[in-house]
C-alpha cells in the first residue's frame, strides 16, 4: 500500500494541517506535533479528534478525486454522533484515521470515521460533506 504526503490533498497549512500522510486505502496518519494549536498541558482533548477525522476524510477523498482526474475539495457540512472513548489523546502516540464511504450522490457524501491511537479506537463520528461547485461555492 502506497503512502503519500497529505499536504497536496488538504487546504490546510502550517499548524492547522494535522494529517501527515494518506494511504491508497483511504486511511490517514498523523503525529501530534508540539505546534498543534489545540494541545494543552494535559494533552490533546479527545474532541479534537473530530478535526483529525475530517482532515483524514478530506485527504482520502482528494487523493481519489485527483486519480480520477477531477479534484473538487469538499466541506464538512455537519457531523453526527461524535463519540470519544477517552477524555485526552496521548501526544506521544500517533493517530490513524479510518473511514468508510457510506453514501455518495450528487456531490454529497456520508462517511463513517474512526480514530485510533495505540491500537485502540479512541473516537468515532459520522461526517456529511458537500463538494464545491465549479464556482467555488459550497
């Protein structure tokens, strides 16, 4: 399975680009860097996993879209059922995002996402996305 730098597949830059690599199978990988704007002395609040999962889905979607010859960035329009199995994420451990495309139709998509750390699921969410149209409007 090939791994790719996530930067070309995400609109985020600097400290806000949380995903480091994206794989051909759609999984995404991240380290919790010291410049993370959400990092607190106690660690990283688990609810921030929502942003990791959103960026992981975006990177995987854009990787697939570019391979198909069309890159249309999406936006998260809503999410449902964010579940965090712990209060804090350990900054010393990496993160893995896995996602499953549940439905796609007319530029809208629904994905079930899971966030893993140290081999354990630490968060999950259902994300709803919409692609930008040709004029850049969501």
